[in-house]
C-alpha cells in the first residue's frame, strides 16, 4: 500500500533524472540546479493528479514518461534547432508540423501525442475519492487560467524572474514545467485583442504625422508585372569562413548580379522556419513581433494587402507553392489578403522531385506556362512564388549529385551548400528567362530565413558568426541572424541598391516603383524610413545611418530605442485593428465605399481624412 502511494514520487524522480541527463548531454540544454526544486515539485503535483485518474499502474507510467518526455526532451530539441523553447502558440503550428513530416519523423512526432490521448481515455477512472479531489483542483486551476491568469503569472515572475527577449534563458532558469505554466499564463494575459477605437485612431494619427513629405509631383500609376519569389532557406554559405568549401556554392551569375546591387539584404522576422511570417510581411507590409504564425490565428479579416491593392488596379493575382494547400492556413490567408488564384501541390506535375520537395526548375517552368496567356495578352499580373526545394534536411535527387564539399563536422554545412549550388543556378536560369520575356517587369527574390545548420547554431558557431545561445548574441549577430540575400530588379533599370530592408518594407517599395499614390495600409509603417527597425520576439534592433546596430532589449533604452519602441507600439495597435479588429484604420477606396466588409464598421471621418491626406 505504501509503495503504491509512493509510486508517483519514485517515477517522477526517475524520469526527471533521466530526461535531465539526456537534455544536458545530448542537446546541451541544462536546467539550472536552482530551478530544479520548484520545477520538480510542480511535476510531482501533476504526477499525483494523473495517478488519481488511473486504473492501471503500468499505463500511468507510460503516460507520465511520454508527457515528461515531450516537456523536457521536446523543449531541448526545439532549443537546439531554433534557439528557443516551445511556446504556447506552437500548439497551433502542430498541424502544419505533422503535414510536413514524412516517414519515421512523422511517426516520431505523431505517435507520442496519439498515445497520450488514447491511453488517458483508456486508463481514466473515477473510482476513488482522490479522483474527485483532483477534478476540483484541475477545474479551479482552469478557471484561474481563463479568467484571472495574473494570479499565476505575478508570483511566478516575482519568484523566478522573466526575460522579455531571451526565452532560452527563461527555460533554463525556470525548468520545463514551471516555464510551461508561466508562459501559458502570460499568453492569456498578453493575448492580442481588437484595440479600442480611440487608441487606434490616436496611434494612426501619430504614425501618419511622422511620415516624410511626399514630392510635389509624381508620375501616374504605371501597371507592370511583379514577379515576387520567396526562396526557401536561401542564403550565402560563403559567410562560413571556417567551412572551407572546395568551390563557391553560389552561382557566379547570381553573385555578379548581387554585387551590382551592392549585396543588398532582406531582414526577415524568423530563423530556420516559420516561412509564413516572412510571407505575411512581404505581402502585407506590417512586422511580425511574436513567436507565432501570423497566418494561423492573427489574420481574421479581409485586408487590403499588396495582392488586394493590385487586384483593385486590374491585376490578376496568383500565388504558387508546391506544398499541401492548407499548410500554415494558406488557403484562408491568401484569400483574405487578395489572391484570386492559389496553385498548390496538386496543381503541378511532379516531374522533378528532391524527395518530397519539388525542384525549383520545374516549379518555375510550370508557373510560366500557366501565366503565358496573361503575359502574352499584356494583362498585368502579380506572380507570387514560394519555393519548397531548400527545406531542411536538404535532400537532392539522383540528377543533382553533390558538387560542394567541406571538412566541417556539421552535416548540414555540406548538404546545405549543395542545395544552394543547384538552387542558385536554377534561379538564375529563371531570372534570365523572365528578363527576356518581361523586360519591364519588376522581379523580387529573397531568402525567407537563414537555414538550420546543426543543433545550437553549430555550423554558424564554428565560423564565429553566431554564438551557441541567443543570450550571448552581439548586436551585429542579431543582424546576421535575420539577413538573407534580396534583389529587386526594376525592369530595364536593373538591380536596385537599397542596402538592408526589413521584409515588411518591401510592399511599399514596390508600390513606389509603380507610382502608386493612393492611401494604403503600408503608409503606417513608412514613418521611419531612415532607421530600419527589425522586430523579433521580445526585442527589436535599429539600423543606424553609420551602419551600427542599436539593440533594444530592456529598459533603460537609448534615445533611438525609445523612438522605435514608441513607433512599434503604435504600429502593432494599428496592425491588430486591421488584421483581427474592427478596421477603423482601413483606407476607404471606391470598392470599399460600395461594398464595405461586414466585419468592419465605417471609418470615422477624422481617421479617414488623416489617411487620405
């Protein structure tokens, strides 16, 4: 009898020690000893609650092993891949994760989840008074989470502390169980909500008042085709000086073209994944500031993003991505931002594949074939392409043998370089075709994020360009962490020299190339043109005129950080209004006046006048 009562204590101790050792030795993620007592105690409480509902001891042990494994090993895996632990919003990305995984990786992710759910149902019982007591405890805690999460968050923050920008350190100093409880409560407290009308209009007025003066005379709007190409994980491996490649992975033609633009770069909102956030920025002109996927839960309204605006001007708008259509909620997201046609995996002939990833060369060819009628008829198009080849773990086909070698012990340093070898050459063939067929067209291509090169940034750490922990990044490392090649070819004028541009500034830049001079939602993020601001979860940095990086993490802020912090607060207020709110700040055009969206009330005169001036 005593052994049964002590079983959760013994099993929790055993599993905690086991996973602690695995996390430390295998993934180099070690919870601080000072965090262990509270973290272990909370896990012990969970064990006894779970035990109270269990019919069979052996099933209880299996469930506990799986749950603790997901908490401690799952967090260690994510930290080693992406630099940060599992966040509450990651649950909404789970479906997309399972869609992308194949073979043993799919089963490794899906089986534990399925097993936990099935075994909980199979082993559930209410035969003992402890089960009713546990039900009361769980019910009380659930109500607290839903209606007063501050009661949980405030004492945890006071006792364990909190870093706004360094989630890896939060995890290490708190432990997996305390961290999960703490950040879940914080998610409830800080959840985005539609902002108040007066707050929105005040924020909008400040942003518009700070915009630079427009030139007195502007040319008329000139429709030109826009070819906007997102390149999966596209980056320049030559930045890894210690990789000592046997040859330059990048195409010589690409490097020549890139040099003519002074090696211009995009600054993305993500690292190693979450492509949809880079998409959101380059299409809608607003920054992503949180560690969640904007397409999944923060795009509830129909919004006049770039595709919608161009469609209003007579463009045909096409999105192409050879993946399953529902990945990252793209079906709904693309429709809400104005794409008329979305071609996904089943709309293409799978005649050239790198494992499950369609090659870029066949994607480009098939997209051009689909658009040939419109282009021949001089129908202006927005041709938006999201490539898939280049995704981790960088497989190649038999027709693409390895060409690049490196002595690096990090496997991805070599496999990624070979992927870039083919990806850059296939890109340049396509760009040459486009420039010949559409000499006046605007062509934009950019990498959506840096590639994953080993656990804890191993491939980057070897060359000294990143530290193993984000908490040790210098300001210049943060800039490196988000910078990918981007070229903008302005028709016959050729590549544009723009330096370093956050992706959310791209739509406004393209509208300017078209001489678009009507009010747009991009006007709100156009008020700091001389100081590019790159937000990341929990922090942001400013690029100053002298080339220095001003990192803004926690108060006290520098003068420029104070300016950008206030600007970013107003930008996010307007963003929440547009994408999840009542759209008080939406520009009023003729189509809106005739057919206002059901979810948006008419904009008050003051806000309307401010944006249309």
